[in-house]
């Protein structure tokens, strides 16, 4: 089962250690189901707001609640993701997806807890040379995951048209 992923996160390189903290994770399944998990709505009052850079404060946080999603603390995200996947073996697709996969691993408590039937890699549309168009709400994980799905589906239709 294909799952199209996008995440938004804070990348903080303070004290000589790089810290990555998820703000939102979205999965759009090829069967049409969607999951959008995000940090608490009062994010502007939190460390994440004050510890984040201008890009996150100006581009990501203003659209965090632009689409309906589930507000969870990040330690609850993996449980909700596993329920959403309902035992399917995922094939993950993203756009510039290395950090998306790292965020997914973080939500799972690291690769030591990685589900046995999950791949240890993510497929990236950039590796196929597939351009992903702008999403309806740029830098909103759910809108961006939809754009990844749409780009993949257009690529797949074009490939099948050649047969």
C-alpha cells in the first residue's frame, strides 16, 4: 500500500547537537484515506516557536491549522499512525523525503522500534525526476502530502500511457 508523506519540523542545532522535533506529520494513502497529526494549537507559546527559525515561524506555523487534523503530543503519534495503517505493509513516497523519514522514525522512538514489515527506506519523487507542484496550502504537511500523491499519480498515468 502506497503512503505519501510530508512533515514539518524544527531543526535546532544548539549546543553542538542537532535536535529535530516534529511539528506535523501527514500521510495520504493511495486508497484515499488521510491522516494529519500536528502539535498543540498554542505552539506560539512553546519552546518550538521560540527555538525555531524564521522560516518555521513565518511559513509553517501560520498554516498549521489550515486543514483539519488531530492534535496529539508527538509521543502519541506512532500509535495513531499504526492504527491508520491497519497492518498494511507500507511503501512510502515523499518529495525531498530524507527528513520526512527521519521524523517518522523519531515518532516511532527510532529505528530500533521500527515495525518489522516496514521498509528501511523511503521512495523520493526527486529520484525519479518527478516535479511536485505547489500544494494548495504550502508548508502544511497534509496539503503537501496530497501534492506528493498527485504528482506520483500523474507520473504513474504517464508511465502507463507509454505501454
